[in-house]
C-alpha cells in the first residue's frame, strides 16, 4: 500500500506497519500449530500425523476419528471463539469507556449474563439439567437462553454506560460498580441455587466456571456466527475507535458519531459475552488480559490492535484449555479455573504498574 | 472562505451561555476570542462545528449553513483542536493520520498518506513521526493536534486555547505556525486564548465575550484600555510597542 518513494517518513512508516502485520501473521501461525496440538493432546494422546490426517482429510480412516471430530475439535474451536470474543469485547470496552480496566468480567457483564442464563434455564425451563460429565446442562432452546443472558448483561452494560456518561466516572469508580454488579448477580444466582434441587444445584455450580468442552457443534455454530458478526462490526468501526482514543471532542470534530459508536459498541460487546457465557459459562480475565498483552505487542492503533487482540484471546484461552486438560490428567479441569488463577496475578500486576493505556 | 455567525444562542438547561452572538471573520486570517473564564469561549467554538447543537441562530461558511451538513461533511470543512491533548501508545504518524478520517472510506489511500507526510514535513516533525505519543512533551502533543487539523484539509480551523499548556517558546512557535498557515493556505483560524498580549501580537482581529455576549469586536488598532476594563473588570494601562498594543495592570 505504501510506496516507498523518496520520503523517509513514509518508508519508515511502511516498515513500522509491516512489523505489526508480521506480528499478526506470526500469531495466526501460532494459532494453527496450537490447534493441532490441542486436538492431539488429552486423556488419549493422538499421534501428531494422525491428527493432521484427520483434520485435513474428512474420511473416516483412523480409530481416533470420533475423538477428534466429536470431542477435541469442537472443544478447541470453542476455546478459540470464546477467547477471541471475550478479548475483542474487552478491547472495545476499554476504548469506548476510556477505561483500561474495562472487560466483560470486571464490569459485571459476565456474571450478569451467567445469572440470565441460569434464570432462563431454571425459571423459563429452557434447559434440561443432568449432572453427568461435562454436559451438566443441555440447552434445549439456545436462542431463548442467550437472549435472557443478553438481556441481563445489557442491564449491567447500561448501568456502566450511564455512569460513564452522566457521572464521568473514573476507571476506579467504574470498576467498583462492576464489582458491585458482580456480587449482585452472584447473589441472584445463589438465590436461584437455593431453590434448585441437588441435581440442578450441581449443574449450576458447574456453570459458574466456564468449560470449553461444554459446547456442541450446533452451539459452537451460534457462538461463531454471533462473534464473527460482532467482530465485523468492530472492525468496521476501527477508525472511530482510533478517533475516540484522542478524546471525545477530537472524535466529534472528525465527524465521528460518538454517542452511537459508544452505545452500539457496548451492545455488541454484551451480545458476544452473553452468547459465550450461555453456552460455556463464565470465563474471567481473558477479556482484560488479552488486550493488555496485545497493546504491548502492536500498540493501540485499532487497525492492528483489534485483529491482534482477537488472535491473542484465542491463543490465550486455547493454551489455557490445553494446560487445564493436562495439568491433573486424567482429570480434566474446566478452563475458567485456570484463567482465574492466571488472571488474578496479572490483574494485580496491572494495578501495580499503573495500567496505562 | 468567510465564517459568519448570526445570533447564535446556546443554553445548558436553564443556564444560557451564549446570547445572540454574531460576528464575521471577514478577511482576517486569525480571529481570537477573548474573555474571562466562563464567558462562553469554548461553547462558542463547539457550537460552530456542532459538537454542541445551538438552540438558535445560524453558522454560515461562505453563505452555506453548517446545520444542513452531516457530521462528516462538517469535518471536511471545519477542523477542531480540543484544549486537552490525549496521549497513548500510538505513533505520531498514526495520530496525525486520524485527521483523514472524514476522507477515508474503508482504507487509507496513497493520497491520505501523501497529505499526512506533507504536513509532517512542513511542520518539521519528521524526526518525531515514529515516536509514541506518550513519549512526547506538551508542546509536541499540541503540535500533533494542529497537524491533525491541517491534514483534515478544511477551510476553517477552530482551536480551544491552543497555547494554554505551553511554555513561551512553544506558544510563539504554535502561533507563528498558525499565522503562516492562514497566509499560505487561505485557511481561516478562530481560537480562544487567555493571554491578551500574546493574542494582540499574533491575531488579526478580536472578539470580546462577556457573560455570553459579544461586547467588543475590533482589529488590533481598535483595542483600547476601556474595552479590556469593561470585559475583565480590572483597570489596565495600554501602551503601544512596535504597533502592537501591550496591556499591563494599572497601579
């Protein structure tokens, strides 16, 4: 795109941009490798070449075929989609709220969505619960459940947005509000749990920590469609986010419809969060940590920051999921337990180092 | 290009900030809006490019009413440089390139790159272009904001106290730069500023605002001590130094 003509500025900038592109390509390559690793590792280890064979040729020629296509591949893809969705939501929320600590989990959207999903399953009867194995809850009406999760996460998003707008709240105040909303919705979930029978209870507890192994192919399909649609919308607005980075007035002066960008961004981020939570449960910190790692890699030009955050999110959750599968093998840990353990120290590190954007 | 403002009115709820403000930039390159804190300077600037929507009156660019334009169209003819500058982990080049947003459809064109490059070279910022904003000084950040406004290629630039955070040298540099821009590119500049003596030296005409009303409008020759005393409620001495009025507080 950039011809290196005679201008040292333009050629210098060309190299600068090329480096960012290169980082994104490396991330993409790492993700490919990680997918193969993820599919081959688990309680049954599948040889590397068998894995590649099954992934590349759809014919049923290997005895591992059903493990790969029935279990490992959907789990792997679910981890990628959920991780990317949470990361991109975090990246967008951080810019539209001008808040470096923004993420679906820290601002209370995740637990609100989890409550909404539990509410739908228990009260509206959209799911059938049975407490065996990873599939503790089978969702019978995925749209209704997602819609309920979405509505409750929108409530959280609305409160945070109103606070940001009316009160010009500082990052710290927003975060404390997120903490409050989190405890409110956890209390709501506990209330539901109190009236649940023991089978339901076991299922609901299971749900408060997200597990990438929980989603089926069809649920993965819905998640993917919603997440991709949101990502397209976010990428379409990349210049608007860049302008917002320079402050509201500057953005308005550049013709950016600031209020609409903010509102729609929050709605889209809530939707992505809700859909992943209603299918696999709450996963904390990926939405916060992935954008911060990415910022250090490619800076915060949203043309590169958004795609790189998406890939970082996928990489982060997938590698966590692989570790969670192996760390106590043959027991398989839900990935959310691991991300919470990893996320807490990173969050404290961000607080100490001053979480500058 | 001429900016005409006709009986502009703006209120935050019951609190009226601008009462029937009217003026025209005429041929003057730099017009300075002067007045005490809270007199409505910032509000006036923001009403002109419709960051705030005035409740009455009209803003005309060469007889074209601004309220008939979309946000993007306004951004193609009026640039706004906010008082507060933001930094972050993005390069100077990228921060200036943002000025092309009103012109970019999906991706940056070669022309966008060329315009940005041209402004960077003209403002002597080549060595800065790949530095990150959060490594820059206040004066450099202000220069980035002005460069961004130039890249927007508008016929009018509004600046809200562009020199407020700057040291003497940077103040002079920025105002000289604005003077050169208005001369070379037929661009009009409207800026708010607190330092009267600096304003008198670098601007071509002056609008005095007091409680949201225009109480004085004059070129450099028409400045009197009485005008200043009326606007700021302090008694001042006015002396002329190289054909430029200089204000000092009277004893």
